[in-house]
C-alpha cells in the first residue's frame, strides 16, 4: 500500500495530522515554510521536529552545489527522522549529482525533488549507493498541468528503482483524491498530499448511488436557498 505523507509546514496542522494513523510522514519546502510564517528556517524546522517523529523532509535552499552539500550536512543533524531534500538540478539547470553522491555516501537520507523525466531518474540512480535511504519525488501533478503524461515516467521509475531496496518513488504535487488510488495501483511507495485532500481520502467508500443522491440533494438545497422560480 502506498504511504501517505502530508505536504505541510503549518505547526497547528502538523499537530493535527501527526495524530492520524493514515499519515506516515511529512514533506515541506521553502515555499510552504514561508507561507506558514517561518522567519528562522532552522528554528522553525526544530519546532516541527518537536511535534513529530515520523519521517520528514526539509529542503536545502542553496543554489551552489558546495553550499547544498554544506546545508545538507547541517540539516541532516537535526534529527534521525530527517530527510534532506535536494533538487535534481539547480536554477541554472545543472545536475546536482555531486551533492547527491556526496551526501548519500555520508549515509544521509535524501529526498531528490523536482524530478520530471526518466533521464533524471537514471542520473540519480547512477550517483547513489544501494544502502543509504533515498526518495525520488516525481512531480506528477505539475507535469499533467503542463500537458505532459506523467504515468510513463512513474512506471519506468518504479521499474528501475526496484533494483535498489533503499530507493522509494514518491508521487508529488497531488491534485485530487483519486491520485492516491492511481499511485497505489501503479505501485508508488509514497504519495505526498495536502491536508484538504487527505481529509477527502478519509471519507473514501461511498457508493456511486450515495454520491448521486448527495449531489442531487446539494443542488436542491442551493436552489431552495436561492428561491429560484421558473
């Protein structure tokens, strides 16, 4: 079964979702941290770590490879449940393989993010060992938003990663609750999902008849409230 990680940085929501057995871990990024009101990255991250002992990813924000390595080492020391998030390329499109390899060789758990194609997956796998834990985050939703078919990238990535027992494939940028069902069918190890969609997944199980009746009742209720007449 595909594990659900909650994609969030808000402290109150992390407290809430940390209690849910359905949620097996968390992912964050600098954008989520900023939206949550973080002023000091390290201090805020450690507040999160005081809430949860489940796996959680914190991203480096350096653009220089050497600085990525330095930040990655520092972040990894915050907790045993910490995965260091490294983008597959920097802002200039340069592959971050040197940082990935260095940190992986140091037995630092990694989450390689912003992955969009099979070529990137192959490059990542060439730069890691078969012992240290690695997550490869494929941005499925953003690919679909751009008119690209993400399924072939996922399928090929899952197939190739099976040679590495230490590698997990993650479905990122989830757009709807059904993505969880799709990820499970494809054999994704992890899917990272925002809180609102996790709450929808918790309600899975309604029959199509119940869905139809609930929908009609909703339309009827709104038409009465609006006092429409024909």
